[in-house]
C-alpha cells in the first residue's frame, strides 16, 4: 500500500482546488508541496487554479464594493475641471 505516498502520484482536481484555496492543513499540504517541486504538470494545474481562485476573489470583492458604493470620484472631477478652467 502506497496511498500515503502522495509525493509519488499526481494530484487530483479536487486536491488541486483545495490546495489553491488554502483549505488544506499544513500536514495535508506538505506532500503536495514536495510533489510540486518535482512535477511540472501538477504545478501548471495549481497555477491555473490559483489564477481562477484569485479572479473569483477579486470579483467577489468588486461586487461587495459596488453594493455599497459612495462615488468619491465625482468630487475629484469637479476639482479637476475647476483647475483646468483657471488656465483658460
Ligand atoms: Zn504531478
């Protein structure tokens, strides 16, 4: 039985996802860390998953900001146009 020997087998999609999301404990992630050092194939999968997770988090953050938007930019626009007007 070598099921514990994660370092010698590839990560499955579920493991890749959990690894990128950071939901694995240190003990669970350690064998993957080791495997990723030697396996470019899984490293590519984790990088793609990392990008996906980052995009999801950015989108969630943007949605939250839009929900409570305060529009601080309109004040800046007025100031800027006033400054430009002075040169005219
Ligand atoms: Zn692998």
